């Protein structure tokens, strides 16, 4: 092996080590972005479900909108965390189905749907 080939091999190994080590470390900004993207489906449901619930149920006895948004956000994040713990990874369709089911049930309860005529 010539010195040029050895040098190229060393450069290649150094580049591999550098690119691998860059992916092993997460900065605080990347952690914030990962956490935000993890809870984003729950926050989107929390923002939209009170308005969808009003449109579908048309109840005057409903809980105030901000409280419904807070309940949806907390319940949604809890469902996403439970899905992550039970399934071992996030983004599973069963977790999202549970998120939608819980959001619809919570909205029905906050509109007192059992009292609807």
C-alpha cells in the first residue's frame, strides 16, 4: 500500500468518525424541536377540536373554549406518551387513532352530549 492510499484511507476513516459523532449528539435546540414535533399532533387536535365540537354538537352548555383546549392538549400528550411507552416508538397509527378517539370522547363529554335531545 502506498502512502497516498494510506492517507486516503485515513481521511475516509476520519470523515466517517466525524459524521457519525455529529449524529450521536443532540443540541438543546434539536431536543426542543424533537419534543415539539412529538406533541404537535396533540396540540393541533387541541386547537381544532373545540371548534369542530361546537360545529357538530351546537351546545350552549359546553365548557369554555380555553378550558376545552387545555383538556385536549393534556389528554392528547398523555395518549402520545402512552403510545410511545407501550409501542416502543412514536408515530404509530394506533396511537393516532387513540388520540382521535379520546379527543372526540372528551369533546362530547365537555358538551354534555348525554343530555342532548
